[in-house]
C-alpha cells in the first residue's frame, strides 16, 4: 500500500536548488507529489509512493543538495495521490 507524507524542511534550504534536486530524486525513485518554498524560509513537500521509496526520499531530504544545510525535518502523515512530482508556487 502506498503512503503519503507531508514534509517541512528547515535550515539553509532556499536558493540552493533544493526543490529541483528533490524533484529529480523523487522522479528517479518513482515518487510523486509536490514541493514549494515557503515565505518563512522553509521548504514544504508532499511525497507519495511505495513506503521504501518514500523513505529513500525522506533520507535524501535530511541531507539535501550539496549547498544546503538542513537543520530540522518534520514529517507527518498526509493524504493524496499525484500523477507527477511538481514545483508549486511559494506560500
């Protein structure tokens, strides 16, 4: 059974390519959902897929791309199914 997770990422995660790297990693693993920057400086995402693939994405999120400095990641259960992994407008 597929799972859906809501993720909030804190630290230096904007202006470092975080969203694009996350989109690529999710697509590589067959995970769908979305990602966006938030006005408070965090990155927010929803990821949907097979549990082992979602776990791999979440492990990547805890590190981020090379220029990022992730200080905290909050993960909660969520709902929803998605056809692709997309960037959404900032909120």
